[in-house]
């Protein structure tokens, strides 16, 4: 395991394992504002080692393997009502699908593998089908809840519920911010109440993470002692 080149703020890694369009970007930005180093997607060993928290791909597909690699980690599942998640996921896939092509897609192989693992994008005729995506969401949710049943290193939250940020911060042992001392955020649309998450990637927007500038952001392709090598496990 490569050693990080930054001192992590939290003692244990935090993995955000909700599916895309459940609020992974909002959670990632909120954690950045609490001083954590955050990777929204991580495709190298070093990205995982540098980050206090990692969200999105490949966490939502690889949580069992990450649980083995990081036995003291904490896991956060993001729940979202299906009637809101479904059209949002269909919109995302309409933008991404050509780049997730197994042979010619330009996205990172780890991202393509994660999406195929959870959404069967290389196996089904119509990946946009309501019934198919609903089944994928429910299957993932059931597998996550079953795997972490009875464990105290796991939490599920819905970021649209007031106070959910405070719940998350308590879970990862970060004190909730004092409203009076909350610094001005450096991305004007993100002036959000300190105990609620910022609302990002709303509507058809999928690029808020790239637009958000913060010194604690960790590159998904960070290079380290093993260059840009990923872990050796297979799903």
C-alpha cells in the first residue's frame, strides 16, 4: 500500500457509496469545506491514499473490496427517492453512454467497469428502461444494506433531509460548523446553511465538481510510488 504524501485529517477513510445522481458531488463539496481532502472518483492507489474521503466510481461498485483494503474505513450510502433518481440517472446516461463503450469509450476503464457492474450497460438492449434502472437501484441498495447489516461503521442518509450534513459529520467524528464562524465559500452558488448540503448538479448539470475550485481536491488519477496503478483486486 503506497503511503500518502499529505496528512489525512480523519483517522479513518470515508467512502461515499451511493450511486451516481444521489448527491455524491454535494457530499464531496461539503466535506471539502470541512477541511477534508476529497476525491470525487479515484482510479489510482495514490488517489485513495491522499484522500480522506472518496465518492462515486469506483466506490459504489467496489465497497466490499475497499472494506477489505481499508478495514477501519467508514461507509456512507446515499439514498434518494426513486421518482427523482430515475429521470436524473437517465439524463446522466444520455450524456455518458457513448464514453462508457467497452472498446471505444474515452472514460477510464475503472469507471466503465463500475458502471457496467451496477447498470449492466454492456449486457442490456435498453439501459434507459425505467424497469431496468429501477431494478439496478434496488439491487444495489439491497446488496449494500445486506452487506453492512448490524455494523456501526456504516450509515445511510438522504441529503435532501434537513440536518443530514450534521448527521454525517457526527458519524465521521467531525464537529458541526459554527454558523457564526462559517467561512465564505469560494463558489458563490454554494452559500448553503451549515447543517444542510449544497445542492449541486441540479437538472442537467453534471460538471459541478470540475467547476468547483478547492485546494483539498484530489485528482482521480493522482500518481504516486506505483505511478498510476490501481489495486490488484477483481470484482
